[in-house]
């Protein structure tokens, strides 16, 4: 556990003591105070990595704490605690720049997962602002969803080995970022990381690009070239879009994997010590069946498979990524997003995945009128349709309130069940439809005893 320091602001003495004990037991240093103003006085940007604050307190509330901290230190990372039923205020806090929120009673496992990502964000932002170190920057995987947390645990495990990894996922999901994260956490971190897109090099040049060539080996070879394998010797070679590699070249790659030896064009065999990480957006199983990809090479590459989910299947990561990109590209400005922008981003399908989301955030920052981003700041294709709003009654609700009253908890349960049925039990799709993080939906499922397939 990284020795991060937390500032805990909670007015309930017993809860504050229990939380401080559990957080210290998890490896954090904790400064705990009982009032919002005491927290503001205690906060030190050079000391505290993350602030955890209750939203309701006797003197000033958590929103005031958040706004004061963000004004004083735009890099501050704040996690909000809210009582059951306070999700609206917590979401408002996220729109104003909070990193995340947890509901009371606090589930420590959930909080620790959020804190791990919050500390990563704080450290990543600090490194981005320094921009002075010549050492390679550690690539962080910014996410809060359960699927990405599991993926990151796999990354940490596989980094400690020399196993070949095949990273699969749609374009823009961050396959090269995962490859770099594996390299930087491995024993090869001090050695080169060399990336090559097999789709970007014409087939007749790919062999010499990979394995090198001797002078005069072919027309135009006016001087020798060492190739990517030799350039990566001792380190890691990342082969992006490996599914685009011509069949005849796949045999040479297979030999390099099996024998640890390459043969430059027109030259003699050369021994190399290189770890291979490969990535593709194609279904390589289908490519093997169609005869377009060698089965023996597939099994050599697919020792440890990592599947990167598209952004539409992990919408709970969108608010976290948006705030990371705001800090990354905002040049220190305390930029926040409106509720309408959050909802629009959550409802969009993101065919370009994380790459498209970062592009949208950069564009909004560059063209913004103020430091709170609203719907007019969204590019046209990402704005909600005028006709997408549900029909509402005179009360402003999509249904009439019954005269005899209603059971709010029963209504919430029925809405969740109906949403799950509408999306065939897909919890990520249901959470996206309800515009809540997936972990909040999971909490509701457990609370109401709702079983899913």
C-alpha cells in the first residue's frame, strides 16, 4: 500500500474513529477532524493526497468544503460521504469537481477501491504538472468500475512474469496504455519499451522494420537497420494490431518467440531477449478459423489474455475519466461540469471509447465560455436529442402521483426490476439507463434482495 495521507472530515465521533482505524489498518496515514472549517484549516496540499468529507455537518457542509478546497488547490481530490437518499447532492458534488462519493453506512471495501483510484489520480496529476523529470512517466489506468479494477489486478500480477500477453479490445479502449503499464511494473521497466503498429507499415516493409536488414539486402537498403526487436532488447516489444500481420511474416515471429532468435533480412541470426506484448481489435479466434492467422502463433501470443471492455460497458468510469482529463488538460483551472453534461456523456455510446471521450473533453476545455461546462460546450454529435426527453405530467414527473400516496422504497425496487428486465439482466446497461454508477446499483440490488441472472 502506498503511504498516502488522507484528511477525514466527519462530525460523528464514533464513525470518525472507526473509519480512521480501518483506513490506518489498510495502510493509510489519516488526519481526522470533526468539522468542515477544521478540515479546511488542516488541509495541506503538500501533505494530503485525498480528502474524505461528510456532506452534512453542523458548521459548513461538504459542498462548501469541496468548493473552498478546489478554489485553493485545483488538484485536490475529494470523496464525498452521503446518507442514504442523498445521492442527488453527492452527484451535484461530483459535478462541482468531487472525485467520487460513497453512501452511508460506508462499505469499507467500496471506499478502499475508490481511494486507491483517487490516490492514483492525485499522483498522476502531480507527475503531469512537474514535467521536469527525464524518467519515463508511469502510465496510470484511471477507472473505478469493478471490471477495470479486476483488469488492473491482472496487470499487476502478469507484470511480475515474462509471460506473453494478448490484449484485446475495440479501438480507443487503451490497449497500448495497458501494455505500457505492464512494462513499467515489470523488472524490465528500466529497459526500452518499443511499440509498433503492424497495421501502419506496408506488408513488404514490416519484416525489415521488425527484424532489421543489412545494407544492400534489397533495393533501397542503402544502410543497415537494427529493427524493432534489437531496439527492444532487454525490454518489451509491443505489437499493436498484430492481427494485420501477413501470414508469411507470422512464421518468423513465431520462431522469434520460440527460439529467442531473429534473422535480419540479408543477415545472420541474432539472439534477442525481448518480452512480447501484443494487441488486436480483431477476433483472432475467427481469424484462425478462416486461415488468416496461424493457430500456433495465436497460442504463443495468448498465454495471458486481457480483454479491455468498451467504455459503453463501464459507464461508471466516465465521470472519473472526465475529471481526470479536465485536470490533465485544464492547465490548473478549476473546471467543473454541469449535471446536464454528465447525463449526456453517460447516455452516449462512445464508439471511439476513451480516445473519443478525451477528445471531447479537450475540445470543451479549448472552446469553453466559462469554468463550468454546460450543454452548449458539448460538440453537436454528443448533445442529447431534443426529442429524447420523456413525456412528463403537470407535476414534472413521467407519471401521475396517486392520491393515496406511494411507498418510495417499493417504487425504487420496482423501477430497478423493470430496468433490469428491459436490459435482459445486463447490470452495466441498467446502471447506465438509471444514470447511476454500477456500484450504486449493486448496493441497491443487495439492499432489496433482487436476484439477477
